[in-house]
C-alpha cells in the first residue's frame, strides 16, 4: 500500500477542472488536471498514466503548490531580455536594408555582402 499523499492545507478549496478549462497555456491545463485527479482520489502513479506524465513530475508540482500556493502550479514566464541594439541603429539598419532590396534584382543579401557594406558605411 503506497503512502498517502501530503496535500497542501488549502488543496480542497480550488476547482481544478474549472480552472483547467479557463487556462490558456497547455502546460497549466495539464498541471491543473493532475491536481483535479489527485483531488478525486487518484494516486500519483495513476494520474501520471492518465496524463502521460511521470509521477515524479506531478510530485514536483505538488511540492511547488505546498511552497508557493496555487501560483506555484503555473508556468513561470521568462524575463524580457532587453535589446543590445539602440533604436537609432535599428532604424538605420531598416533603412539600409530597404535601399539594398530596392537596388538588387534577387531581393536577398548574403552575410558577407552585408559585412562589406557595413564596414564601408
């Protein structure tokens, strides 16, 4: 007989099936469905088989839920990485490429051609 799952204190107050229907991210849907199955009494292994997810992963989701609450279940978004090119340089490149495309018949440019033109300019 497997050990009982340690559920968070406020685990039963959420409607995971309803939340999964509203979730736009597919990873969040799977996580919420896993919590719904566990709430209905399924084991981690059975939930993993149904959702085709390793039970260890589901266990990790539960640990995150215990630590951070329901927000721990949701996928964390990556931080925005600022551009290394200034707006002035972006405008210059855009104008430069437009003039190149208007002068050439083929409509494409190689990296070597671009490097030669940038070094000259």
